[in-house]
C-alpha cells in the first residue's frame, strides 16, 4: 500500500471477525490540534476513505469539537457530533456513549491519535467500530507502561528498538 511502500510488510497475525452487512460508513477520530493547543474530536459521514482527502475535497462533511483541558469533553459535544453525522433516533444514544467513552479513553491513556475508520451502521441497526487505530504519546510510557507492553514490535526498525532500550526516546536515523 502507499503506507508500506513497494516492499510491503509481513503479516504476523490475522484477526477473523463476523461478516457484517454495512449500510453506511462514518469516520470518528481524536487528534492533538496544535493550532488550538488541545485535542479535538473529529467526525464525518464520509467514513471508509482517507480523512485528509475528505478535508481537501469536502471540508463541509467534517465536524470537530475541541476538548477543553479545564472541563473535559462534554455530553452536549458528543450529541452535537452524533447529530451532525446523522446518528439520530435509535443510534443517538450508542453514538453519544461511544464518542464520550473514546474521548475519556484518549485522555486517560495519554492518547496522541485515535481513528475509527470506518465506524459503521449495519443493516440491522448496530453501530460498530470496524477498524481502529489508537496511538499513545511516547513520552507517557512511564504512566502507561501496561499499554506499551501490548505493543507489537515485530515490524519496528531494529535500530529504533535498540535506541529505545538504551533510553533514547527521540532517536532519528540519519
């Protein structure tokens, strides 16, 4: 893929899940917004595609709510995002719960990036995270040691692993 380059990457593990019938795909993420100086929750009804492409071509389909560090993520913000991407009716309560729980996990885990893409609505009316990525701030290893122990380092650069083991957190190969 464009993410791995022409050489690709070996596949060490395959996860097999139930087949689902998808009605629509959405996007949900949290990033550190450097311009605002705080994390922001991002939601879009244009899931299943590259969010940067959506931002460039259809910015009106992206909705954000900043997470104020003083008061945290609020319920009204989760409801606003859920409604903005069409998660109303029976889907509103699970959507608000998911968005709120994701913001809480991000804060409690020293998150640096989280993406659920796609977040799907199934034909039988369920809201499911089909694919997700959760990155934790490297500088939080002393607080989040249990999360760092879960890391699969089998595809990491051996020199970066060696530098990490030697206590070098900001190793850059030149």
